[in-house]
C-alpha cells in the first residue's frame, strides 16, 4: 500500500487519542443509540474536553487553532468504527466555519466557545420538503419588522436537528431576487415559534438525530443575521467544497473499514472445506476492492493537501464527493455479498455500514448535481 504523507506525527498522536476516546466513549453505546435515535448529549461534552470539536477554531474562541487535518482525523476514525450517529463533523466543519467566516465578533464570542466545549450542539437547516439540492428554491422567509426578522417556513432531514441548541437557518429575505435574496440566520432552540418535529425514521444512520424543524412567526433580533443580507447563497457556495470533502473523507474511511472486516471474515469463514478467501472469485473481488480503495485514498489525500493550501476548487470537490460515495456504496455492496447471509444481519458492522452508506450519494448535493457541476467546468 502507498504510505500516507499528508499527516504529520502530531496528527498521528492526535489520531491515537481520538481512537481511544471513541473506543471507550462511543463504541460500547452505539447500538443503544441506534435504538434511541440519537447519541447521548454527554458524549458531546466529553468530546469537547478531549479536543475533538472545532479544533480549527482559533484559541481566542475556544478552539485549538489547528489545521483542517485534525478534523480529517476525527472524521476518519468515526468512519472506520462505523459510528454514523455522531454528528461532530457537521457541527465542527460545516456550521462552525459559517460563524467563524461570516459572523460578527459578538456572534463568534457567544457561540464558538460553547461549540468547542460541546455545551452547544449545532445544525444547519437548508433542505425543505420542496427544496433539496435546489437551494434557490427555498420557501422559508425572513421578513424585517423593526429590529427583528420574522421567520416562517419548515425544514426537513436536518442532521443534529433534535439535539441542536443553535441552528443556522437558510431563508429568503427577498423572494423576488432569486439567489441574491437568500440570507442566513442564527436561531436558538427555545425561541418562541421554533418547534422541532418528530425524529425521522431512516433506512440507515439510525443513531443520528435527523428531524423536521418548523418556524411559525419566529422573531429573531437583527443581530442574528449571519453576515450580510442577501449574501447567504454566496456563503453557501463558498463553504460547500469543505462540506463535500468531509463527506468524501468519511466515505473512504468506511470503505477501508469494510475491506478490513471482509478480509477477516473471508479468512475465517469456511465453505466446502476451505476458507472463503481461498476461492478465486473471492480473491479477485478482494483484489478489485483493495485496488479501488487505494486509488480513492490517493485522491482523497491529494484533495486534503489542496484544501489545507486553500486550493481545493468547486469542480474537484464535486468529483471527490460523487466518486468517493459511489465507491463507498459499491465496496459495501460487494463486502455484504462476500459475507453471504451474515452480511444482511444487523449485528454485523458491514450490514449497518451498507445501510448507512446509501444516503451519502444524496446529501451535500446529490451525485447527479455533482456531475452537472463538473460538466459545467469542462464546457
């Protein structure tokens, strides 16, 4: 296998601590969290104490001021252990950058330290019942009324939705202005008119608290506007490459884990008097999977290098997101097949990973949208 060079010794020391933390604090409880439909809130506080949250946030706001590779380590270790209920990356690597890059000084000081400590859990509310990948089709409105904005609308498929103390809400401040009429707002849980709906029952990611959110005449101070009015769509476009990178990192880590589980299983499982791994079909399938996963690893690591250098562009991030999640689903399907009937049993990690993987091709922009973005860059 090609050695990885993107991470330094400090990153690998951090990886050891992250792995130990997850094996102790998450692995023993994840099956119960799948039944509960959410992880324990206390896990977030412990993760904050261990430095797993918002590591890239400057020390002045409660973070470590570390590079993005520390976030990548957390994503990889969560992916390798199949802990898909843990929404740390969305909180740290998607929500926190919006506040850090576009928030006022008061907003940064109010929210970022609590996010880094795990005392506040966050979500971002983009998707609506009638608007998924088409963010310009958002119907939620925010109307200025004196010193407040009044928000009305609904959101769905919101990760961390039930546990969230703070939500970034995508809303139209000028419905007639198209993309230029979109703005972002910080809405705290408990604000009158802001209600969380039922926990959504999903095919996979059962420990992830995905929910519907409702806004009925929710009044938030003008100070809760994130950045400039009408600039929300531009902000979303600027931050999406990192979001898609995080998806790709998790996808590849999941595929690598599935390969490892399947190698162990096929070496131990016997059929017709010999290990399954001794059959030519099995050996060739494993060779194909290992080769494609290695190709994916090289691409992911190169994209990580580009991102740390500030050079990961939108089309390349789209390529990464679509290709890595397609690969993840392909690898998981092959690994389930090599497990036979046991691959369809929920107690086997490969079965849960297979179910968890399918949504990766849908969120953060469907893979069809990714191909459209790539095509536009070519023509």
